[in-house]
C-alpha cells in the first residue's frame, strides 16, 4: 500500500494543479484530474443559453476534443450494454431525449431516462450550479437531435432516421461528406456531446474547465457514497469502493491496477469469500492516487511497449529519471574547442551540479519513488517494481552512474537531424539498441531497461550478456551504417568503462595487451583513411577485418599490415609519424602476448582512445596551419 500512500501524498501536495490544463512537448493536453472526474474525447459541442435555450453547435476538431467530465463509479466502469450515464456530458444516445424518435435503437431501458433522472438530482441538490440548471432545463425538453439537425451537425435519411454510416447515396441530399462522419469512428449515435453555457453580456468559463462545477459535483456525489469501512492506505474509516480507475496509461487503456470482479473463477484461491476481505480502500484515496498516477505518467513517465517507467518525489515531482542519458540531465554539448582541450572532469562536475540542484529542491525528509508498471492482459495492470528511496542515496547513486558508466558520445537524439556530442552515460534505451540493434522488438528493450534499473540505483554490475552482445556488435562495423556503428561503439565503451575505469584520453602508460592491440587497429584505420581522403567513404581494411581481429589478433594483424603498404607509400613522409607509432605500440606488446588469444573489451577502449587522440592532433595541426 506504500505506493498508493505516496501517490495520495503527491496529489495532496499538488492541489493547486487540480483541473489545470497542461501541455506536453507535442502539444497534447493533460491535467491532474479532480476526484469523481475523468476525460473523454468529445465530438460535438452544444452551446446553451443561461435561460436553457439552444444557441449553437459545432463539430469539434480533434486537437480540442479532450474534455474533462464528471463521472460516477458506475459510469467510469461501464461496458457493453450496461446503462450507466455520465452526470453531465455523454454520448448522443444518453443525452438526447428524442433519440428514439429519430430511429435510435435501444436494447433494454432507455439511456436518456437514467441520464436525465441523475442530472435532475444534481440540479435539485444543495450543491447545484447555475450552469447545471441551464443545461438540465434545455435537455428535459427532449429536442437535442432536432436542433442538431437544423444546425447541420447530424444528418438523417429519407425516413427521418439518423444515418448510421455515410455513403455516396447521400451526396444528392447533403453534398460532400459532413464533418461528423469523419469525427466519429462508428455511427452518429455514438458521438460524444459536451455542453457549454453562453451569456450575452459576460464571458463565462467553459463548463469542462470550471473549477466551481468540479467542486459542485464532488460535493454532490460525496453525499451519495454510503458504505464506510477501514481504509488500508490511510487507516481511517471512510466511504469504500470496489470499482477502481482504468485509463491509467492513456485514454484507451482498460487495464486496472486493483480489480476483483471475477467472483466465479479462481480470483480468491479459496482464501476469501468476498473481495473486501482482502483489503478495503476508500473512494477518495483510490480516486486521488489513481489520478496522481495518470498525471505523473502523462507528465514525466517513460512508456516502452506499454511498460511504464516512472520516477517522482511526493512534493518535488520532477526528479531525474534512471532511464535518461547524461545530456538529458545536464545538456552540455561539447564543441570543437573542448574536444581538443578538456579532460572531461569539468563535464562530470557539471553533472554533479545539476544533480545537486535537484537535491536542493527536495525537502530534507522527502524520498524518491521508482515505479514500473506493465500489463499481461488488456484488463489487468501490475506493479513490477516499486522502490521508495532516500533522496540522498538515490541522487548519489545517479551521480555515480553518470560518472562511471561514461564515455564520449556523438549521435543524433530524439529524431533530431543534428549530431550532439556529449560526455557521460547513455540512456538505457540506447543501451538496448547498442546491444541488440535498432530494429529489436520493444519487449526486449523494456526488459533490458528494467534489468538496468538495479545497475543504476543499486550500483550492481551490468549483466554480462548485455556487455557481450554490445561488444560483438561494436566489433562488426561492416554489418551496419557508419553512424550506427559509431553510436554502438561509444555506448559499448561506456559499458566497458563501468568495469575498467578508463579515460577517453589516450593512456600511453597502459601496457595491457588488449588495449595495445586496440591502439594498433586504430592507427591502421586512421592511416588508411588519411590516404584515401575525405572523398572516399568506403570502410578501411582495419574496420573490415575488425571482427576477425578481435578473435585472432596476431594472425589478422599480419593481413591488415600487409594491406597498409600501398597507403604508406601513397602518404610518403606524411605517413611517417603513423608508421613510427605502429612500431612503437607493437614493440610494447611482449613476445608472449603477441598471439591469437581473443581480445577482451579493453581493445575497444584502446581503439577509441587512440583514434580520438589522432583526430584531435589532426584538428589541432589544421587549425595551426590556418592561423599561419
């Protein structure tokens, strides 16, 4: 129950955001829902005057369709032929009193009768609102569809029945396809209608954005809740509920975290007779906790193949995520000048400063929550992982991860055409792509991201199979495009560096056999690349033989060195430095170590560092020549 309690506290700490519409980076709207409220995509907007008369109606654009509506327990969980009206806004079959008159089909009881009875109770209660009275006054006249037909919003056939599906035979009557048939996926009777009240002399708030109406329904509905029980979350006696929220990950999500509606199967395994014997949760707690969870997922959750990764604080909700790369936490791109001069320490310090900023925003006794959710079926959602950590421990672990699993990266982020170069840890999703390729199934990606979580917050070793898979792909550059291989190489180096503790800067004192072999391969690659010039884009022999080199270095090096001779001749004196460097590095490998024993991941670190060092020196020499 601790995750529910923390979600409840999060809701209570953000009451000022309840009902406030916020926008994501893609302009998608979301909000922290008031209790007893949910969201629906509306298709038709009907304007009512304060006197309860029809004013106008429009078909709603998809960008403006998201609507905050009051709901009861039954309406929030209705399915199939169950009659359970929403209190105010609802489908045309519920809100139109003349639905049957225009050919509407009903299976059992008429939905409008239940809808108008419920709306009347709210309108006549002590918590009623003038806008609710206006809407009720109009709808009880039972002429909504008639007015919508006059307004050219909905359309009828020759028998004065609502057209179910638009076809070409209606074009002589109405011309081109009307907007309502593009707005709804099924027939017109399933169109969702929202109501607004218009005043001739003052600007009124939209009904679905009016805090007063939210509070009006909350107070009205609270009086209807009857049976009380001990809430297992708060320890207080309050009205209980056994109908908990869905739509947790998105508006179409039917999966529930808490459910016990299977009374004929094996839900209770013979241990309990009724669901409330297992646990009892109050209506208010369930509403607030679920609404806080929906809001947090919309605001900052990461969703991969319907698996949710979420990190938050109860009061300071914005907490750096375990799935992010260092650039997302401290966006410090590295320019050409820094590439030539820095030791990466200053960028590690900037990451520490960024995390310390989050540390200062958190209160002294506040903890950090880490939650992973996923569903095995469409109706059930499970908590796969939950952890409530001390904020100091969490941020210290995060700082250690971004400073130890770190390397120099240069690749495109978030479908951006521009390459970004940064120093730090890669995102866990990018680690999955490095280990298994960019076309890997998302089920594998989300599994890897969950496994990497303990490496970040518990400081555990990176699983060996992930490192090996990334190592094998990085050792086979000819199997992928150059940009993909460069990204895979730098991410693999970061994973290896978590174990080895090396620097990107070349370590000329490192006499490790595998590191030295990696340096040899890098020098051969750079020499051939310089001889070919910038116009030739084919892979060098060093890269083509890289996979074989990692398995049989001594035998493959002879082949690579033989292939270098024409390039050494083409470079002439310009290649003298690189030739001497090959001799220097090769002579550092002892006679016993110059064999065909397969290379470890250290050779990739040596390869990257040596190549990076040579490119830096060339850029430095070029800049000196330009200045002269």
